[in-house]
């Protein structure tokens, strides 16, 4: 009996192309991508304040905290005000953490403000007020994870680190792995690939990190990549595979309306505006549903973003 040869489906064909592309890219160490991407960056990079020399390592660190979950356009005004008020870590560390929460404004995920304040205090105590250069020392700061440590070491100090944010992961997923989107959470395989693609030369590696991030932000965007103006379109595995649609787990949708996050944002907005402690009744006015409102307020208190006082009053944290 003769066996019938398997007919390749579009999915298996895409997967084969993708795995071939991975092998090709790993074999080539990504060297074919470095020149086009960094040349494109030299011509098209946005002039952002944290990329200017005067930003220094502190400016880079502040921007990285703010940009993690917030778009550039919303970060820009808050970043400018922040650096004008607190040009050095010591300036921020000298103030109450509540002032950081107040200045964070509407950037969202305000625990980042507390963490940045804690990082500034640790920089002052452990490093004499200068943002440390070593990746391990950066990683040891409160609120600084693998991504932020790599980003500061790379962007501020020109070191060689794989800097793997959402934009970079998407570019690598498409250009190298041949998939429309990366997995929901960063995988060991992605880290390995990012390290394999990193240029050997330290200075080039630093530019590559910034350039891949910018490419993902401006050209290889999540919803509508502009492949016609992409410097690596000719090598892109996803393009070569015929742009196969996403076949992984559903992508997480961000919702806001009606969530505890929204209620927390409304409560915090009242406290940010207040110069004196706020009575419970003023907080009760921002959301009708009492159980959700109480849960949101409890969450803010347990996160250290709000300080309860006697007499049912609340304020931003003072210590
Ligand atoms: S060719 Fe298109 S999909 Fe591929 S990396 Fe460039 S912008 Fe992204």
C-alpha cells in the first residue's frame, strides 16, 4: 500500500517558512538586519527629550518608567515637568512619595510613580545620587526589572544588552520568526533570539536596541504595519510567508471603562487635586457603586498610593 503524501496547508507552510527564517536569522546572527535598521533609525528617529545628551541617565530612567505602559504623546508633557522639578534623583528623593504620585498625573498605573521615587531614594543612598552604570546594580534598584535595567544600561551608557519591549518583540516576531504577533508574555525563546540578534559591537548594539524599538513604534505597528517603508521588508519572514494571520492564543484586550482601574483613577484624581486631607464623602462622590468603590480605595491604600488618616480622611502618602 502506498501512502498519500501530506498536502501542506497554509498554516504548516507558514510554520515551515517561519522556522526556516529563524534558522536563517540565527545562522546569520541578524547581521543582515543591523545595517538597514540602524541606517533607517539615523534618518527617521524622533527627536525625543530622553534621547538628547542632556537627558543623562536619570532622564533615560524616568522616561523608561513612564513609557512602559503609556504612549509617547502622553508621556512628553509629564516627563518635561518631572525633569524640570526633579533634575536629579536626589531632588525627587527629598520629597514625599505622594508628590511623585501627584506629578504622575494621568499617566496611569501610578504604582510606577512610587517605584520611581523608591528607586531615586536608593540611588541617593547607595550610589551617591548617580544612576549606577552596572546592569546588576540597576537591577537591584526597587521597581527596576530586567527590561528597565537593560534599557538604562543600553540607552544611557551605550552598553550591549538585549532590550526587549513590546515593539521590539513584535518586530522580531514578524521579521525573524514569521509570526504576526509575539506571545502574550515574553518567552525564553524570545530572549534567546534577541541575544542572538544583538550585534557584537557595543556601540552598534546600543543603536540596534533603540532602532528596533523605534521601528516597531513607527513602522511595524501592531495593527497596520507599513511594510512599504520598512528597511527590512525584503528579509522579513512574515512578509515572505504571505503575512499569515495570527494563529496563537487570543491577544489580550485592554479594557478600562467600568473596571476597578477606572475607579482607582477617579479616586486618585480627587486626592491629587487636594492640598489638604480629603473626607470620605468627597471620595464617595466619584463612583456610585459602593462595593466597587470601597474595593478600589482599599486597593489604593494597600498599594501605598493613599494614606488613611483619623476621622475617615485620606491623602497621598507622606512617608
Ligand atoms: S516588513 Fe512589515 S511586518 Fe516585516 S518587519 Fe517590516 S513592517 Fe514589520
